[in-house]
C-alpha cells in the first residue's frame, strides 16, 4: 500500500553517499540528484545512507541537507530522511511547542500508528528531547484537551482482531448516554476511545450506528464549531478509517487559499511508505482529481518534484 | 543488590530439567530438590530451563509444578519461575480482578519498575490476556483512583539524571497550592506524579521539603484513613525510595496477626533479583531484626525454605 518506489537494482550505499556529496558540491546544489536518490530509498536504506555518510564525510547528512536546501523543499527532504520514529518524535515535539501547537498532529500520531510504532516514537522522544512525550503533552495542554491527549499518546493498545460483542454493545450504550447528556468530556467516553483496541472500538461504533440510527461521529458534530468535539471526531476517524482522515487533511491542505505546506509535507512523508496508495484512492473518490495532479497544480519547483516522487507520480 | 545466589559452577540446563523431572516422580514430591535448583537460577537461566523442559518432556514446567505443589509454596515457586515481565503482567491482572482487586499492587508495579521493564509488562499483558493493561485498569476502576492509576500504568518516564531546578521549584509550588486547597485529586498534582522522571520528581519533593518545612508525603497525610491519599503516598514512595516502600510492605505482611502471604511472596519473588539487599538493610534498620529471621519466625515448611533461599539466608 506504499507509494514509495525503490529501483530493483540499487547502487551501493557508498555510491549513494558519493552522489549526495557531489550534489552538495560546486556551484549550486543538484536538487534533482538528491531527489533521485533519497526519494527512492526505504527507511532502512536511508538509515544506512545516513550512517555511512557520517562515517565517510564526518558530517551528519541532515546537517548537510540543512546547509544546502531551504524552505519547503528542505523540510520535505529533512522529514523524509529521518527515521520514522525520530520523525514522529520531532513532529510531536513541535506540536507541543507554544509557537507551533497542534492537538491534531498529536491525535494523528497517537492514533494512526501501530502500538509498537507509537512506543518507538516514545523511545525516540526520550533520546532526542530528554523528556517523555506524555510529560510534554500533559504540561502544554489543559482541561479536556489534556484529558483526551495524554491517554492517547500514552496508549499501547492491544492489536489482536478479537472482538467482544457483549462489551461492544455495552460501550455503545455508554457512548450514547454520554452523547445524549452532552457529556462529551465524560471519563468513560475518553476511556473507551483511548484504551480499546482498534478492532474493538470499530465494533462499538458499528453497533452504535446500527442501534441508534446515526453514526457516532455524526452525533459528535452537535456543535460544528466546538474544537474539542472536532478533535474527538478526528480521534475516531484516525482509529477506525485512517485513510479517510488523511484524505481530508490533504484535501483541506490543497484547497486552502495558499496551500498548507506543513500538513501536505507531513502526510506525504509519513504515509508514503505506509498506506499512501489507499489514501490516493480515497482522494480520487472524494475529489474526482488524482492526488498527484492536485499536488502538481498547487506546488512548484523541487518541492513539487519531491512530493510527486514520494506519492508515486510515475506509476499513478 | 540482588539476594539471589547462583552457584559458580552450574549443572547443564538438561541436567537441571532431569533433576526437576525426578523431583516430581515417584512417591511424593522432592520439594528440597526443586528449591535447590529453581531458587538458585537467575531469570535467563529459569527461562532456558522452562524451554528445555517443555521440549524434553512435552509439558510446561509451570503445569508440572502446579500439579505437584500446593498452597503458598506452589504460589512462590510459580511466581518465581515465571519470566519477570510475565509475572508482573499476572500480578497486574489479578489486581484488576473483582475478587482480588489491589490498587496498591498496580501502583507498586507501575512505579518501582524501570520504564523499559514496565513496557515489557505491557507487552506480556497483551500476549497473555489479549487486552491492554491500561484498558483493564481503566475499566475496573473509577473516579480519582482511575485518574491516578491509568496514567501511572501507561507511563514511559524519561530515565536520565537531568534535573530542571526551575521546573522543580515551580512544581513544588503547584503541589503546595493543591495541598493547601485540599485538592488532592487535582489534575496538576496527578500530572506531576505520573509524568515526571524519577530524578525530576525527587528534586521537586526535596524542594518542597526545604521550602515548606514539611515533607510532601507528610502533608499528604491530612486524613490518615483516606484510601486515595494513602495511595498517593505509596506512589511518591515507590518513585523516590522504593526500598522503604518494600520494607513497609514486608513489615506489615509479617506483623499482621496471620501473615499476609500474598504480599510476602510478591515482594520476595519480584525483588530477590533486583534490590532485596537494600530492602534487607532497610528492614533491619527499621525493625532491629534481620528479615530472614522475621520470615523464619512467621512461616514454615517448604514455603519458608523457598523464601529464605531467595532472600539469601545463607549469606545473611
């Protein structure tokens, strides 16, 4: 389901490093060469390139990229080159900072990664920031947002497919009661969203839909302007149909007057190796325009080229 | 700091298994032989013995022990033989059950293990119970207890020694304000206890003590009968001076009219390989009786022999 395209016959890691070094040298940077290498290597291969580059030239590849590139193109290459867990730790840290706060990004990271991936993010967070992820999230949020976000980023959900239907029915009823009473921040509602396995939660919201005639997320739209309710809906969407969640983030990022490059770059770099094919299908279904054409119409230059390489333009 | 004594020259794993098999066979069980082997092998060695036993005799060693042994002796041998993460997962699960609930055991497991050990417990919990630890804890608790216990069992604290003194002062003040207002369940108080690193929390309570003239835990004793306050004090103790916490659990278990074998067995099996030497020092300092003598005075038979072997009676 990834869109990342790795060539069948690869140059050696040493050759990749040599080419990258060449791309940085001389008059001006060879951005095309950088894209042709990095955008076509998977996470394990990029990690090896980064290690070998540091050993060979005594400089972190990321530092070199930082010196040579700029603005949106720099950001997309930098995020892409990072190890997925390190990248997520960085995104999470930015999301807790005063200047770039984003509860949405925290929900996205906590709910669309596998349990083990989220644990690796927490490990990477320790290593890079000398604090824990939940510590920073708890410190920088308050009230209902804290109540929802801290358990989400601390979760280690069971990932088996087993579903307890009796429990699903019981908890669908609890959700219904909380919603009827407009108790959207009720501790049971948050408990169910933040601790149940994705399979179990899916069964619960399906039963809710069947039993009460309305989708759970529709009922959470009581006040469309309420930011906490919007975040709850994003939580449910990320947990039960991530490709639809990502389609919407891309749609809003592209349709905005003045593209939201932050969101576009984040989704492309974090999903290209995971489920971008499904997201592209969803995008086409919802917008009647292929994602790569929409990206091409909204971006330009090396930034555009890098994004298109990652979403698999060539085989679109 | 462990009291576990492993002989310098060990028989092979196959020999250990053969001897164990022999101990189960014939008329009556040879409990002494079982103790002489299992009580003197570390976690990695016991794991190998369990694997080899299963491969050789087609039966799980734990099943065989279950058939041959009974009551307190069975429990101590069984808990000891388990892999530490599996053992903790089992103890945590029992603590969430209706018949054997224990918020204390949950606090103990969440706060005296290292961050990585606690993560391994959560993994083992998935494997054995097909649910997540935090899911069961959240489901089986309510109110303030849930508010405290869920973040504690979900935590993955930073473990570096770095301390931010400005933050420690700020948070000591927050703790003081919460306590002055008797807001013992205040979300900031719980946030600080459940997310800060042990080093940071230690600095905070030290500053509290210096600045406000009273130990934080003393101030948490406003109502000595309040169970939630007692659990908060246990949390602080487990995080900042675990050996004192364990000394107290042992003291109460032994001094009780009718020993609390559950607590005694739990502490001995979970700490023998970790910090039982420190706990013994603490016990002697507080009770003027060596721990092994206290245990010998309060227990008997094979159960006594197994406990004494684990707390290092021979070299006491």
